C-alpha cells in the first residue's frame, strides 16, 4: 500500500515538472518569435520615417514647454509688477518693515475668500461705497486717473520687497492682517476690526 502511494506521488511529481517544462518552452518560443518579428519589422521599415516622427515629437514637446514657461513667466512678472507698484505707491516713504507689511497684506487678501484671487485683481479692486455713492478703490492710489511712473531707488526697493514676499510670504508675520490705514486718519471701519500692530505710519488690522 505504501509503495503504491509512493509511485502515485512520483507520477504526480513528474507530471508537474513536465507541465512546468512545457510552459517554459512555450514562453521561450513566443519570446523568440516576437523577437524575430520585431527584427524583421525594423529591418523592412523605412527608418527615416521613425526619425522624422521622433524629431517632430521632440520639437512639439519643446515648443509646448517653451510656451508654457513663457506664459507662466509673464503671469509671474505681471503679479510682481502689481505687487511692487502697490508697495511703491502705498509705502515708498516707509521703513523696510512697513513695505514688507503692505506686500504681506496684499498677498493675505489673495489668500482670503473675501477678496479676488490674484494679486493684480486685489490691487485694482473697487467696491461700491454707499456713503460716497461711488466705487472706491481698495488702495487710494488706484483711484487716480494717472500716477507718476515709479522710478529711482525707491522703485528698486519696492520691487525687491515684492520679490522677497512673493517668493517667501512667511518672511513677514502679521497674523492674517487684511487691512491697514495711515496713522493720520481714523476710518470708521477700523472700529470693527482687530488691531494687530503699528509699523511706521500704518496701523494693521484683521
């Protein structure tokens, strides 16, 4: 009885190995067959066409990347220009901390759901004022029909501040400040806001 079981086990083992061997041979045959077909296809195909299509694909990809970088670069440059102009016209007479704070408030508004979601839209935003019965700019200088072109060292400083805060907003900590006003005035809205700090000749709120 034990010998019979032993012979049955050997037969099963041989069958399993035969099946594995057959599977390996079939797989090897298909791989070789595929290799031969691919070699024949490559030999008979006009390789010039492949190089042409490859070059076209590379050219299209390169142009696409260049266009993307150009558009993205223009957007960044536009945002930086708006931010720098706001710093210049709002705080060119302020110390560096005051300039940084104005830039930070501008970016805080971009991040807030209560304001537009781009720097230029925030800077040039206008809202209806019931008391004055007209649209009022978020920043006073934007209401003027024309403003002097920014120039001199102050413009370079404003641009540098804009770049600094744009690239690293966390360089300035203002606890979510969204508003400010000059110390020489006392606007009504300030009573409804939480005062954060005074920097130079501006008082900041959230």
